[in-house]
C-alpha cells in the first residue's frame, strides 16, 4: 500500500490514506504507454479531411492551347494537378483513424498514468472540491497554493456545478468526472487534483482486489 496525504483547500493535511500501490505506484512501461496513448490520440481524430480530384474541380472544359506548334508540352485541361487551381493528386480522403484498445490495456494505462503523476509529485489528493463561493479567484488561489503550473486537471467522482463554474474560466484548468476522464487526459496534464472519492473509485476499479 502507498500512503498519501489528503489536503484541504489551504494545503493543510486533513488525514492520510493508504491506496493500492498497483494503481498509484505501478511500474512504468514506456513502450506500452506510448502505444496506448497514440491510440487514444488517433481515436480523437475526425478523419473528415478531403481534397478535390480532377473530376470534382470546376472548369477546365476547354483545351488551354492548341496541340501542336507552340513548342510546349500538350495539355488537355487546366484542372490537372500541375496547373494552379487544379486537382490535388493523391490528396487525403475521409477515413477512420480509430484503433481498438483492449479493456485490459485501458486499465493498465490508467494505473501507469496515475502512478506517473504520483511519482513525480504532481498528483494532489483533496478531501473535496467544495469551494465556499463560486469564484474563479478561489480556484486560482488553490493552484497558487499548491504551486501548480501548466495544464491542471481536476477529477471528482461526480463534480458539482459550483466546481465547474469556479474553474471554467481558468485557461489552463479543466474539470472531469472519473467516468469521462481518459489516461490521455491524465498524461497530458502537468498537475492533477483528485478528490478522496475519485481516488478510492480509481482504486476500486483498477486495484488488484477491485479490478475488473
């Protein structure tokens, strides 16, 4: 078991909790983590890119100049790829970039990403996100108190509306619930704040005893 401190909003320690080390102190496999995170990035791509072929570009019905006598190479249309305004040869077409990620690989990716942040000292556990008022200043002071610079992710088992309103105006911060958060979200964040409920839920889902 790994011992973590549970902080209040003013960074005072309220309690200490033991969490499963298989979730928050797991060994890191760089090759495996790269493979899974690239798959998550690929699944975010829309794949709607499209360029026009010669048959889709407008114009070009008239031969640009006569076949012989000009000394130039013969041309049949100005819509060919070598002409300005012509087709795009071998251009992108709509396609799916989706890659299947097995369930056990997702679970292991969560373990390694959480362990990576915890090991680097960038994972903070709070008792809750119960802000006294709906003010962005309170959330900004929280980041300043914990010296959290860069992209920051707040994860709760079920974030309330007060938390969402207080954090949404911070350009480098985001709030997610445990169910919608992915290993890529955790990995790309410089700092991560977990509520005690969120940490226990992660342990229940991905720990040795609670993993499914």
